[in-house]
C-alpha cells in the first residue's frame, strides 16, 4: 500500500538553504555566518526543548488516563509513563538524553536549561510530577491521598483521589505548556536580535549578508510558527489528507480507534468509515470541501460514532500540503435529533406513524400519482367500543388493546402500506397502487383480524371497527379532501353497522349535517350543555309516584333545545353515547342519593336509566354501574336499567358478555327493564332466561288502545305475559284519561306519560317528591285539560 511521504510535524526545515548560503559567502561574511550559525543552533536546541516540553503535557494527561484504566481493570502501564515524565523533566533541567516514547518520539538530547524563568518552571514541573506519581500510586493502591505531602506547594482541597489526580495532572499539563511558551518567546527574542544584527551588517554594505539574513529569518519564522501552531491550536480529532490518502492522525484519533498511526495512514483510515459515508469523506479530502461534513466511524468498542468535521484546504500551504479535518464527536447530539424526529412523526404508544406523518405520506403519494396516474386509496378505521374498555378496565388496558390492534393491522396490511394511528382509537392506512376493490378486500382482512377476542387483564375483549374507504383514480388531488371523504365514509359505516363503506358524493351531502351535529355534541359534553330531566312513573291504582325515568336534554347555544330524537342517533353513531350515557348515569345516581338523604323518596321508588345497545356491547357496564353507585353512595335497589329488546337478544360474544354483566348487576340488586317491549323479535324463551323485573309497553301500542282493537289486544297480551313471568308491566306514553283507564283495565301495573307530568329538571322533581301528594287518577282528566299540552316525546 502506497502511503506517500511521511508527515513529520516536528521536522527541521531550511538547513540545506542555510548551508548553501553559508558556504557560498563564507569568505566575506564570516561574522554574519558566525552569528547566524550561533542563532540557528540555539533555535534548533530550543525547538527540541519545545518538543519535549509539549510532550510532557501529553504524557501527564496520558498518565492520568492510564491510572484510571488500570483502576478499572484494563491493561495499561502508568509506571512507565511516570518514569518517562520524571526522566524527561530531569533532562530538560540538567541536560542529557530524554527517553523515547513508544510510537511517538525517539531518544533526544536536551541542553541544560539556563533561562531562570524556564528553569523555575521546570523545577515546579518536577515537583508536580512527583506529586502526580504519588497520587496515582495512592489511587491504584486504594489508599488515602490526604497524607501525601504536596512538594509543589499547591493548595488542592479535593479529597476524592481520582478528582485530585485529575487536578494535579491538569496542573502538570499547564506548567508544561507554559514552559513551552517561555521557550517560544525566547526564540522570538533571539530572532529579533538576529534581525537587528543582520540589519547592522547590511548597513555596512554587504548585500550577500542581507540575503543571508532574509533566508535565515524566513526559515526561523516558519519553524517557530509551525511549533506554535501545533502547541496552541490542537483540536479533539485532527486528520491530514493528501493525494495518497491519510498522512497524519492525531493521538485522539488513534486512541478512539485503538489503532497505531501507521495503520491509519494511506487508505487505512477509510476502513473505519461507514460505507455510506466513505464517498463523502473521500470527496472532501480530495477537493477540500464542503467546509462541514458529518460522517460515521467505528470506534474500538464496535460502535458507530458520528463525527462533525470542519474541512480546511491547506494544499497550497508548504508546511501542511494537504486537507485538514478538525473533527469532534457529536453522536449524542445526532441521537437526540433522531429521537426528537421520531417523537414528532410517530405515535409513542404503538410506534406507528402519527397524523402529521400520515398526511405527509398522503401528500407525497398524490404527487407521485399526479406524475404516474397510479391509483391509490385512503382508509380510516375507528374502533367500536374502545371507550368502554378504557372506562371499565382502565387506560393501561386500553393502551395494551391499541398496541394489539396495531400489531394485527400491521400483520393484515402490506409492508409498503403506511399504517398510522391518528389519535385515540382511530387508525389510518395509505394504500398506494391499490384500487377500490383491493381496498375493500384489505378492509375485510382488517375486520377479520379483530374477530378473535383479545385476552387482557383476565378479560376476553371483543372489539369491532368501522372502516371508511376513499379511492383516488390517479392524477392530482388534495390530501385534506381524501382524508375528509374517508372520514365521512367511516361515519356512514358506523351508521349502517356494516363495518365498511366506500365514499361516494351523495354520502357527503347525507352525512354533512350529521358530522356537524357530532362536532357540536363533543363541544356540548365539554361545555356542560346537557342536563338530566326526570319523568315520574305512577301506580295507577293509588296515584303514588313509584319511580322516575332519567332523560337527557341538550340545550345547544347554536340550536336551542335539541330533541333527543335528533342527537341520540348521532351520539350512537359517533361513539359519544358512551360518555353521554355515563353522564346521565352519574347524575341520576347522585340525584337519587340526594333525595334519599333528604328522606323524600316514597316506598318502592326506583330511578330508571336508559342503556344503549352500544354501551352494552362495548363491555364493562357492570363495573361502570357499580362505580357510579359507589361514588354516589346509592343502594343498588334504588337504581333500574332500561335496555332495548334487541340489545338483550344480541348474538355473539358481545351479547353473551352483556347478558352476563346484567345478571351480575341484577344479583347486586339493580332492577332491569326491557324498554319498548313488543317492537323487537325476542322469543318467550329468551325473556324467561333474562334477569328482568319489568317490561315497558311501547308507546306506539298505548297510543292506539282507544281506537285500534289490535293495539289494545297487544297491550293486554303483553301485560298478561309479564304477569305470567312474574314481571310488572308499565305503559309509557299515556297522554289522556281514557288511555289511562284502558291500560289499567288491560292489566298494566304502572303508567308514565304527559298525562301526569312532563320530564322536568331535578329541582322541580324534588319539589314534587317533597309535596308527596301523588296524583288523583279520578280527576286526571280535568287536570290534564287545564295543563299545557306537551311537545315532543319523553
């Protein structure tokens, strides 16, 4: 391997030129030659002294490092380094041979120090070397350093042996540097004297002497500047490159790579550079630019370290003749930047892309699609029932569920697809080169991946999803529009219950109003715009209030009083029915507990709260109800839950779990009622097995009992069926005295409707309970006629 001319930073320059001039003009310039020779000789010796003094600084730092390495059980020889330190300082003071350093300098003759300042500095250095050696031995022996008398008379108040060793090492290094600077200053004075002498000789008319003075001055100044540069301008990592490769590597580089300098010369250093960065380094070393580069090298521990190098082109400099890299290790900074980038564009929980990165990927895909006309599809996935898991089992289990879903989605999708978690329980997929039909197939795979229950915290969690798909036929497009259309399709999938819907333009018009309502619902839940009203349930035989039904009302600042028939379906479809139902449950339990504490509740009183099918299927309703009862301090027998007939007979894992949870609540004492009974398709076998206390005859039958014999017959049969099963029947929606009389004759045990009272705020209901008068069912006809006719349903 060709390494080129060896780079020697301490080589002496200008000897041949000086010798040639001296020989040529010796005859008539004897005095000038003598003075010049004497000055040059002194400069040479001083250069040697500078070299040795500067080396002392390096040896002091090396000694400290080797002591620490030996203390940590690693291989090093601090004793030899201490001997070289002591021998070198003795040689500088008294004259003699300074020992060689392996891999660095050869044995060197040093003149006796004569300058008082320089000699005093060397004497101080000798004392510091002794203190350093004594402290190092104490560190290695594990002994105390307090008993060591410091010969250098330095006041060091550091009790820790290692820190004390570092302080003494630093003092030794600084004294060595000051000694080198003293010699350099002395050399400058000698040069100035030489200049004065040469000028005096030139004044005498000797042109050759002037030329000689110029040559010597130039050579001496170059040498002095070179030495000063090496002593005072060193950096952490220094590399010099020439046409044949690496020409010089500083000791910090060889220490980092654990290689000799000879192993790094030529093409040797390139072997430690990362393959992807090797071309960058070679280009910078051959052209001298750019000014800053970042590359990776492998250190002695096999780790890739990031180096930031300042590139200086000194190829035109006769002293250097190459490209200099001054580098520093910036690995930690680079890792921090990578970590911040990861956090900015990835979800910390699942490791998937986040919304920002997903949108960026969609933008890039649309740009490529515009050039290539390739198709693509965007898919949004929202988990069904996730909030119930969070509320019932806690956020830790919810986080584990999201991680499991992310893994299943990752397995079901292609590696080329972008899978992202957009927030909460919403995921997104970007499918490049995928048609609408292929996207539908993938959606099926995603839904199938969720078909197996997830076992977490001792529970088998069944989770569903609603998927919206929008297909892009190729060409220009906007990411915001695609994502918005996929969101609309996802909302349609929730509404239809089919699991997956593909966007079409009619869908945007159909669901635009619903999406706006959903947004206002979210704001309403945050802004306390909802209130729980109560409608009494009455025993028609005595007019006694035996319970209330808790009904939610929304007073929107934009829409006014919104009918439940308008916002409840939107809450169901958007998943907001969960937090809305929780709100009603908490408020109803709290209010009933307040009535109980005031001792105004009649006997047999029950507060009924409606549960939606989504709340039941999501799981965790048992723990949620128990938590609400415990928080309010309400006995379980004062609470009733109304569930729809279809929710009770739902098949599958979710239905089985819902019925099991209702059974547990029923065993706790909570009452269960089937709401709107008679409108579903349940069988008597189902009804017999369910934990039910009461059935509510749907208002559609009650409204027709006066004029439709079929409705009257159905109402009578439903009441008889309830009695046969040991249940009670309540007729809801009673609005006239004749309806009251008929449902009482048909066997209904309880009644509810505007004939008695409209749903009212908690304060009004409290006053009615305090009065404790109930209703005179015989005079209700007159009472109803004088009242205000109700608007809307209960």
